């Protein structure tokens, strides 16, 4: 029986899930894999709260100083679940310096400082498991590395944040505006008190930069991802999208444009008939196109104690079984990608203008759009009895650059009451 001696740092939502799974499934792992995952040390701010959970590991030490875990010669593998980037970086770096394999769920750390840690791991002939860093229970990283390893990616799309997907779903299904849907998400624990990290697209950008890097074998720095959140999306946008046969999702995407890569996070409209549009509430999904396997999609729970912990434990078993073995460490360091700064592709847009109720509004908007080579496919207007009036325009295919130039001018017109909203129509997923 091969023993994996585990040091767990962080016993919060996911960490407690890891302890629970190891308690319940340890004998199964012995029979199924010939592996004995043994918790030998746990570091937490509140050790007394979890002492009862460790009765199946009577020799496990409880610590409040992570240094005691990462330097412990009795620990083979360190699981980092504290979040953030500063302390977490120190934990992972020190663990590697002390010859420990590492498993982490920290997407921000790996997205922003991963290259430093991957480089150190390579020098030490060690490995970093990170399946739980993206999309919770969905085994997308392992699938990209191995299951689809022989293929060439063309595009990769992700609904990767359960908070924003829950909010957008509530807005649609219960006819709510953004602020009301956010409040429900916070009350149910799907959104933090300060939801900025999620609703502004930062969390999704961390995840898509990691996935895109692995899929395309080119480093996609987090800072190079164009990011737009969902805070400008209104209930009216949701309703109009439905009437047009679309559903709004916050999408992280990476795709080839010639020799460059497009990398962005933004709300888009996806045709309702596409299965990707039907990922609702807190669920996550990854949809891809490859040269040989073609299209495919992974769907599952993107967060939560046990779903995320299941990915952590899977990494513990996989990477733990490779400790002290002759192996070729996985490749996580790649040349920097050439990122497309502006998308020159022609795509259709949904444009919403908040205007005063006066004659000539549409003609002024149409003129500016026409001056930038943007033709109108259709126009809709809400039947408000008082100002402001919402005017919705669906364009024929246009470039993003021309859309942005047009909106900058239009938003400067006296008839415009609020900043205009532009949402891409992703018709070619």
C-alpha cells in the first residue's frame, strides 16, 4: 500500500470538504488505487472547530502556523486552500523549496504568478496540481492536458463563474433587475458581500487565462485579457434578448484569429437553441472547438464545498501517486501568446440607447452608425409613458472598433441620457 502523507492548509469551505471526502472514501481509494491518502497535518485559524472531524486521523497535528506544515519532513504533499495571492504564494513557494508536491485551487495565484511557481517546480522536479482552480468539479484541466492532448484547439468558451450565471438566470426567470437578483444571490450565499471580483469578470478572467494557456500552449497573461462585467445588464436587456431568441451569459473566451489569440471576458448573447445557452443558475460549462475532435462541452458544478473538494482530492491521488517516481513533469510553462488587441472580425451587435423622447432620435443615431459603416438590421423601442426611452438596435455584422467609435460619439449627443450598452451576438459558437 502506497501512502500519501498530506498537509492541508486552509480548512474552510473547500478544506472541510477535502477532510470529509478523505474520511468517507479512504478505504475505497486503498482498494481502487492501492493508495492510502493520510492527513498528517492541518493548518487552520480555528483548530478547535475541526478537531472532531479528524477522529479518523488520530495522529494528525493541528497547526495555526503554515510554516510548520510546509517544512514538516513527514509531509509529502501540501494542499493550499487559503485563497488570495500573497500568503498563498509564500505557502506554495516554501512547500516547493522543501521538496513537496503541491495541490491548489487558487486560480488568482496561478493566473497572476503561476509562471514563477511552475518554473520553481520544474527546477525541483516537482508538480503542481490545479484541477480545482477552474470550474470546480468539472475535470476540464485534466481533459485539456490528456484527453484532448493530441488535438489542436480552435476556440474555447467558458461559463466559469456561478455567481454571475445565477444572477443572469434569476433576472431572466423571475423578471428581476440586476440589483434585485444580486441581493438574492447574496442572501443565498452565492455572492459575496462585495461581489466585485465576480460581477466585474475578474474571476472569470483568471480562469480563462489559465484554461487558454493550457489549451493553446501559449501564455495568456491575466493583464492581457479584455474584461467587462455584467453590472450594466438590465432586465430590459434580458427581455429583449429572449424576444430575439438569445440568452445573455458572461463568457470567457479564447480563440484563434490568424496567428494571434483573442482573449476576453464579457457578456454576450448566445442563441437559446445552443446547448451552451442553457447552462443555468450556479452551473458552469466549458465549450470547445478542436481541429480533429470537433466541438464538445463539459458541464458541472463550478463551486461548493464537496464539488470543488472532489477535484482537489482527485489531484491528491493523481499527483501523490507520482511522488518519487521516474516521470516527465507536466508542462505548464509556454511562450507568450500574441494577443489580438482589437477584434477585427465582423459580428452582429445588440445596442441599447437610453434617450429623451423627441423626434429625430433614431435618425441621429442611425447617421452616426452609418458614418462608421454600421448598418441596422432591426430596431425596437420600449413603450414607456415617460422618459427616458429605451431604443434597441440590432446591427448587421460590424467590427468592434467601429462600434466603439460610434458609441463614443453617440453618448456625447444631448439626446442620450445614460451610457449606451453594446452586447455581441455570438452566432457562430
